[in-house]
C-alpha cells in the first residue's frame, strides 16, 4: 500500500484588498460625518418674567376688498395707485415711530393688490407687518 504524502501549505492571506476596503470605509466615514463646533464661551442668559406687554398704540389697518380698493383705518382711498396708499400711510403714521401694520384682504382679492400694500408699507417706513386671517370653522 502506497500512501501519498502531500505537503500541506498554510493558507496565504493577501492583505492588500483588506487594506483597500478599510481605507475606503475610513474615507466614507470622514466625508459623511458632520462636525459641530462647540462654543467655548459660556453665556449666562438673563431671565424674564411673564408679564403683559406695555400698552402699544393700535396698529394701522389696511383693508383690501375683492375689487382691489384700499381702505386705511376704515377710510377709503380715491384710487388704487401705490403712491396714494403710501401718502395715506404716512399721514396715518404722523410723527414718531411707525406702528405695526395689519393687512386684511378679501379672499377673492388678486395677489397683486396685497403685494402693492406690502410695498407701500415699506416705502412708508413700516417695518412690522402682518396679514390678518380668520380661523377656519369646522
């Protein structure tokens, strides 16, 4: 009986593909990580109490009906021109800082008239502006 005698070699592991995969994973995690910059300055913020705000003068009100006619504090303007609206707003403001402005437009008012009112408010020096809405009834 003749036995074959084979010499077994230890398996050889090639590390080059393994290093490539690890390197690609390292690059992926470096690129996808977000770095946050923590502030080294500590700021002690002041505390506030909950009180009613001081009385402010009532806001100016610009109403726009469905036909695009402007009303400043319930007074109708003679035309739909922006210059007329700017003059009326400046007259309503008078002296001192301008009060906030509330624009109330009809649901059927063309968008251009609302933009015109906002632009006129900017020209009149009004910085605080809001659009009035009503709560939907279910």
